[in-house]
C-alpha cells in the first residue's frame, strides 16, 4: 500500500499551519462564491488565480481547490433557502430542498445537503487516492497519438452525451478551439487569425473568457428575472443536525448509488450538473413513493447533492492523471498548473509527488473544513443574499473586471471579458453549452500539439491514431460517441418515415 | 421611476413582445458560420496543407473552421424550414431586455472609463450609480458605499496583495 504512505506525506504538507489557514480561507471564499449569483467555482477560481502566482504551487492549489469545495457546498444554500440555484449543479436540489424549507424544514434540508455532499466528496477522494496512481502509471506509456485519442474521446463525449443539441455542443467546442488557436502558433511561430490586430497576437486567455462567459453573463441572465430574493429563514442548530444525522443511515444505499453515479459522471467529462439530475431521476424512479418527489422529500436532496459533489471532486482525476479536465472548474485549475510551471499529466505523479499528494490530502481535510464551516455559518451566508441586488451586481462586476485585468495586466482584457459576457449570455439563452467551449479553449493548444506531433511521426497518415490497440480503442470509443446522436437521429427519420408509410 | 424597474419582471408573460428565439438562433448561427469562414480563409492564406516540416500552421484551424461552418448551417436548416423546436418563443422580451440593458449599458461605460479614470474611481461610480438607479438608495448611502468599495479594493490589491490595478489622475494626485 504505497499510496497510504504517500498520502501520509501529503497530510504532512496539507497540515502545515499556513496551508491549513489557506484551506479555511479557500472554503469560506468558496461558499461565498457559491452563494453569490454570477460567481461560480470556475470563474471564482479564475479571478483569484493571478493572485496565487507568488505562492508555492501546492499552497496555491490547496487554496483554489478548497474554493471549489466551498462553492460546491455553497450552491446548496441558495437552492434550499431561496429556490435560486447558486450553481448549475444545485438546480436539482431546489426540487425538494425549497419545498422542505417552505415547510419549515430548512435546517433538516441543509444538514442533509451538506452531509450528503460530504459523503459524495469523500467517496470520490478515496477513489482518487487509489485509482489516480494506477491511471497515471498506465498513462506514462502514452505517446502523442494516445494523448490526442484521450482528448478526442473527452470532447466526443460532450457531443455524445449532450442533453441538448449535439450540433450546438460541437459548434461551441469548435469556437473554443478556434479561439485557442488565435495568436502565435507555438510550433512554427506564425501569426494566426489575428487579422492584423496587435491586440490579438496575445491570443485569448481562457481566464478572461471564463470570467466573462460565467460571471458577466450570469449577472445579465439573473437581472432578467427582476431579482428580488425572497428567502426562507435558515435556522440550524445542533439539535436539528443531530436529528437529521440520525435519519441519514437509512438513506445509505441511496447515497452510495448517487455517489457512484457522481464519480462515474465526473470522470467522463460530463460533469456535476448532469450527474445531479441523473441521480435525482434514478432516485425518483427507484423510490417506493415517486409522487412524493418535488414536494419536500429528503431523498430528493440527498441524491443530487451526493452526486454533484462526487462528480465535482472526481472531475479532478482525469485532470491530475492525464491532463484532461473533467469540468470547467477543473479546466481552470489545469490552467493554473501550467501557469505555476507544472506539466499536467502522468509525469506529475513522478516528478511532483509532494504537490499531488498534498493536493489529495487537502481534499480530505478541505471537505471536513467545508462541512464544519457551512454547518456553523449558514445563516450568515444566507444573509448575503439579503443585500440588495444592485449592490451585489456592482460589486461582482468590479471583482470580475479586477480578475480579468490581473490575468496579464492588460486593460484590453476587461473589454474582452465584457464581450465574452454578452456572448455567454446569448449562448446560454440559446442552449449552447459553455463547458465544451471552455475546455476546448484550455486544451486547444495541447490537443493541436498532440495531433501535429502524431502526424509528424506518421508523415501525414491518420492511421497513426489507430496504430495500436490502446489509441485505436480510445479513438473507436470516441467515434462511437460522436455517432451516437447520429444513430438516434437516423432512427427518428426511419420511424417517422415508416409512420408516414403506414398512414399512407 | 428609478425604483420601479426591478419590479416589472414578474408581469412579463411568454406572449409578450420581444426578440424571437428563432431570429436570435439564425443570427447566432450566421455569426458562427462567418467565424468559421474567417478561420478557413485565414488558414488557407497561411497554408493549410503539408509543409516541408510537417502540417502547416493553418492545417488544424482550417478543419475547425470547416466543422464550425458546417454545424452552424446544420443548426440553421430546421429553423429556416420553420420546424425549430422553439418556433414562436421569445429570446428576450422588451421589458426583460430593458432590465438587461439597464445593467449592460452602465457596464460598457464602466469598462470604457477604466483606462481614463483608473479602476478605483470607475468602480466607486459604478457602485453608487447602481444603488441610486437600480435600487432605491439616495446619494447619502450610495456615495459612501462607492467610496468604501474603492478604498477596500485599493487596500486589498495595492497594499495587501501588491497587485497594481489601473490608476488614473486621482491616484496620481494622491501620490500613488
């Protein structure tokens, strides 16, 4: 059990007083970010990333990942008390969480949500502890064709598993890749798609894009609904917590099932949001009382929260081991690794043991810290939403502008942020998914590099991607996923054709 | 007047007038197709084939452009044939759009002002303006809140984190 020893070393890193303090700051900031509309995990981390350049990478990643855990916890607060999902993955939590709060069972709902979030995260971290080194060891043998195949598979799964239009996922993804390609070509040094503008030579920084796409657009979307927050009172004391905890073991099977769904969905780049919906759906389908869902059933809180947190956490597995993030937030953290001078991918586990295991140990501790913080401080966090919207909106816009500027000290980036904000608003309203766009923007250069290196080896033949069973198998899985929506479409065409034939 | 804007949204019905969803779908698809076309054109210009030393710079973006343009056209087809699943729906109603613009237009001015006045002054004005225009605050609370924002931001970034943000004539005058 080499992992246990390494994990203990990781705990030694994470338990240093400085890192503990950063963990606490991270969790508190994260919950705050999760509660506020327009500041989510992805762009909260994007805004704070430039401030961590001076820190040692392991401290920086501990703080930023704790922001992520905090945001995962925080999303549940607004969903249950205000019926406003602070994060997309807490939408499913509103279905039963808000009715529970209306019935005066807010404390119970919150305790259940936080506890099951913790359970989900814990399952995922244990999985990462033991599976990550195996995958990383395996991936050490990867060459450019295999890396391209893995990226191809993860992008294909966005198309194949998209809830909405696969064409729109594909379009958003291509836009992300193209934006990543703007500027200097890293291989030949040639300028691409700058169209004579000197501002474009730097290319588009994904942090600026994330702040605009997720932050500014969210403000614009939420103002549409008029935004007068009407919240339920949050009363949470030890008695309620203990009573709810006594009830929780009854739902252990549900939590386990939800955690498995979450872990699986988190590793494949589908992410926390679909995981929470799927887990909620499965829980309702398998329940003895499906009609009770939506009217304040505690199972309806446990299922999505466990899955969302499990998925959010396990999204870091492919990021750490393969350098392919499973969610937009993981993508931002991956961008952070590159900025701190670390090479994401399997070599991380060989060359940066302290970093990797410090991070994994901090996942255990950060989630415990998160659980304690939210249980103690729920009423204070809920009070933030009682601050009038104009003040919150102005402050968030300011914070976003500061975040965009500090990425590379460029005033033009603030303009870009605003443009990305409007683009994000339109895309969101038309159901273009933003996650593939961000992932393509982050991974664009590395994908292209792997693609070109492979073609260099094979002198232009696409056969290189099928040169052995490994990359061939991954590519085949990717192609199958891409073809999946096409099959469904064909079936629809044939079925309607037969229907028409029968009618005639 | 200023206090009523926020309360208008609940009366908005789905039948209200506005920009239709289909119009916006078409506009977005055409824009994306143009982006794709621009990528194809620029890639063809710098070479999208096989050079002496491997794939040329335009090789990868060229195909991205083709896929983007292709998918955009494919998105367009069902709408132009009147079979879009969102036919008849609104993208945004006029009252909603007015609310969005009430945030967006001041933000545009804010972003435009930052290079001139510096970030701190612009942020203070933004906070005060939002409070007075969108909320029902008087200048008595809005002005101090704006000032407080600027001072807290200044203390956090310039002094604590030692991160310089854009400064304008006011900061110069104060000697920073």
